[in-house]
């Protein structure tokens, strides 16, 4: 017999097989779907690629009435609707970019009860006309996708999401399923409170993505490091994403990648809407492209064969990093992620938080997130385990698929080099950046050293045993540790903090990664 487009009464398993062609449910999908089928509401925390969509699509198709999906991004809605229509499901999107003629058609289909799934922007949904209309129709469920947009603690706060709280009052009998990839406890509680889900269960899915190999490294030669990574990570057909900390950097990166012969695209929030759509379209089309983007590029990427994700600047939080690297390897095949970072990134991010006009409480949280991110970047034990702990999950002791597990760093008692560097900072009057301090430690009489008489300091030349690069590494780890601050507002001079005192006094041991302290090569040791 002919498969019907819409068969209320069909079981979730049947819909899973017939419509989506999957042999079985994954993780907690089945449990969540059963809960919603029984009329329950809840919050789903699952990482990107975890399979959140099925959690509302399947019950929407099985339950009588219309499934209403709130989504913050037009591109995301369009992608989902196109995919569903291809599978023969009567889905449509309603948002402000829709030409009036098409909007009329959607409303006509709605009035006829011809739609099974309606994707709608929060502003559209919250119009009196829309709510009144929905109140007169049988509804299967409300799904609130990207639910972290409701929270000011997240980085994606959207004021229009706040209004969604009224769904609980206006539609008490309709199940509401909120979904997000964010698992930060504070944000989770905020989502539940805002959306009236405080008494409903939270379903936390598996955050581990074992097919993504993760690595982080101090930024030494950005282009060289990225070139080597791309060479190792790309398979010639899949896509790659380079996340950059600023719009200007996406443009510079696109330019040099293109000069290298890559099909590189650029994406950031400052681009014209048409250019953004075009970039999205090129990326979605399936070519072997590299997207150099700010975090504005993200939601709605449903390309399964992103083979790698690189970050040229430190992400704001483990949640951001996880969400961004989670765009790789959705097909389950091996994928890679590389994070490059520098002491300057860490100091700049700390400084930005300090200077932001946000309330103290929020600054404290952002600072905690940043410090968690720094600890992942500077990890001396399994990087994945540290990352998963940020989501309340205990990974295995050694994942075997991160750079730390694959080549464990030897730790080294770095107390003496740390003291030497800190004392050089103090002796030179806390007024110099890392370059000059390295000159002093290595015993190089540069013009600046001579000008300040720093060749007469007792610290002059006491650091000949380590390379320039090693000294920069020591400085970076001391910054990461919080013993040194980088004065961003001035000239990047290194300034000791309270935490430097016990190190200088020999009361605190400093463990540094051994590769940081690799000895100066003989040629280099001879000095210049
Ligand atoms: P999320 O919204 O959580 O980022 P998606 O819902 O887009 O994730 O699902 C990610 C991918 O996993 C999609 O390609 C989807 O087809 C696939 N998927 C989801 N559930 C299953 C399942 N039960 N079996 C096989 N593949 C699945
Ligand atoms: Zn590991």
C-alpha cells in the first residue's frame, strides 16, 4: 500500500524507519520521544549532531495536530524545511524574510490543516494573530530549538525568545520541548525558569564525540601550523572551517588560503545578507571549501562531511569550543579539531571581561568559563576528559584521541625558569613586553637593553640555557596560570600578580610542560 504523508497513529519506530530511514533510535531519543508522546514537556541537552531534531520531528508526526518549531535563524529553518519536504513531509517556514505571496500560501495551508510541521521565528509566533490562530487548532507540540537563546548567560541571547515563556500559560495542554547544545548549568537553569520547564525533566545526551580528534597548540607560526593541519586533516572532498576572533581576521585568512590555492570562503556578521546567504549556499552545496568565519557562522550548518575545524583564537568558553568543533564529523567518520592560542588571547579575553559593563555576577561567570577554556588549552592530561567534565560528564581517563593522550607531554619542574622570568620582570620595572625580557634573559645587548642599562642587571644573561621560544612558553604558561598579566591597554608589558609572590619566594612549585623548556639549540645558544 502507498505510504501516506501523514499518518497519525503510526508508532515512533515506524516513522523513524519509513520517513527518516534510520534503523533505530540513538542515545536518549527513544526515551524523550516516549515522554513527549505521553504529553510531557522537557529540556533536551544534546551536543550538536547528537540528533535533537528527531526528538520533536517524530512525535510531531505521530501525534495529531500541527507541530510548531521555534527557530532563531532563517537559514536554519529553510534548511530543515527543505530536508523535510524532500522526505515527503508537509513542512513550511514562516518568518519575516518570506515574500508576502509565500507567507499567504503558508497561511492558507495552515488554515486547511494541510501542514504537519511549521517552523516559525519567535517574533512571528508571538504576534497576536498567530497565537490566536494556533489556539483554535489541534497542536501536536511546541519545539523550542536553540533554547539557550532565551538566556542572558549564554552568548546568543535573543530578547524575542523571552516572550516564549507565555506558551506555558496559553497552551498548558500542549507539550513543550526545548532543545539546546549548551550544557552550562547556569544557562540550563535559566532556560528552565524562563520557559516554565522547572518541573519538567532534563534529558542530557552523550556529549562525547569520539570521532573528533582534538588538539591544541600555542600559536607559533599561525599559517604554517594551519597549513600542516589542513594537509593532515582534509580528505580532498569534505569541508573545513577556520574560526577567527574578528571579522578582519576572517578576511585576511580567506585571502591567504585562496592564495594557497584553496577554495576559501568568508563569513561574518558584518557582511551583506545576500553575501552571507551565498556563502551559506556554497558551503551547503557540498564542495571541498574552507570557510573562514567568525562564530556568526554556525547555527544551521547541517553538512555531515566537515572534516576539520580550526580555531585561530581562543574561544570564550568550553561550551563555545565544543559547539564549534562539534560541526566536524557529523557523518561519524574521523574528523579533527585544532585550537591555536597565545598568551595575548588569554590576557585580552580577561581584560575584556574586566572592562565590560556587565553585572559583577555575569562577569564572574564569564571569567570562570574563560579559565575553564584556558585549562583545556594548557592541559597536561587528557584534553577530552577536561572538556567533558565541563559538561558534567566523566570521560575515560585517557581518550586515546587527543593530542595529549597520543603524545603525553612530559612535565618538568619549571620553578627556576619561572623565578628567573619573574625576577627579570621585577628588575626591569614591570614596564616591558616579553620580547625585551627574553633579550635580557638571553644576555643580548640590543639598543634597548643598552639604553636602559639592563645589561648591568643581575638577571642579564641568566637564561642562556633556554631558547627564545622556550622563554615565550614559560611566559605564556605563567600568564595562563595567572601569575603574570599582560597589560593590553598599554604595550603588552608583563606585570606580576599576587600569584607571582609564592613562586618567587620558592613556596610554590611550578610545573611546566617539558616541550616548553626544550633546550636552546646549540646554534641558538651561541647567541647572536
Ligand atoms: P542536532 O540537531 O542535535 O545537531 P541533528 O538532529 O541535526 O542533530 O542530527 C544529526 C545527524 O544525526 C543527522 O544527520 C541525522 O540524520 C542523524 N541522526 C539523528 N538521529 C539518528 C538515528 N537515530 N539514527 C541515525 N542517524 C541519526
Ligand atoms: Zn585524551
